[in-house]
């Protein structure tokens, strides 16, 4: 395993960890919230984390493309992406999006963009739920 891959894994893990921890902190503060609100907050945290992880992967893919032929001996971006997803999946038998393992760069960028849009929408819903609880 190369240093680049290890650094990428750490960036992806941190990208997921930070929003999930923020959601967990919010859940701990809102002990009286109903289950729907709590679930929305939890989903929002995970969605933001996964969107951040996809963004990190997209950045890594761009870096590999710019590096050119000299890095072809290293694992290809889909392999790096699959390894990162596998580590996060833990006990799951396969990656949640196996079709992305063979996806082209344009598809990965589209998925990352779509994920960011969904995350933004979930953030709006979470903020609305938070305001309703506070108000």
C-alpha cells in the first residue's frame, strides 16, 4: 500500500467521521426529539459524511489524472474507491454501490454532485426540524 492510498483513506475516514459526530452531538442535545426528527438528523450526518467522502475521492481521481502515466503502477482510482468503501462498510459483504467501482470519471463526478445536492437538501430539512424543536 502506498502513502498516497493511506493518506486518502485517512482523508475519507475523517470526511465521514466529522459530520457523523456532529449529528451525534446534536442527537445527544435533543433528547426529547421524536424518532422521525432523530432519524432525520442521523441520516443527514451520514449523508454529509458520505458526500464529503465522495468529494475526497473525486479530488483524488483528479490528482491521479493530472499526475499522468508515471502513476499507472499504483492502484487505479476505482480500486482505491472500492477499498475505501469496503473499509467503511465493515461487515457488509459488498460495497453499497458496486456499479461505481467501474464507473468513469464523469459518472463519479455526477454522483458526487448529486450527493452534495441531496446533502444540502437534508441539511435544510434538519435545520427546519431543529427550528421547530427550538421554537
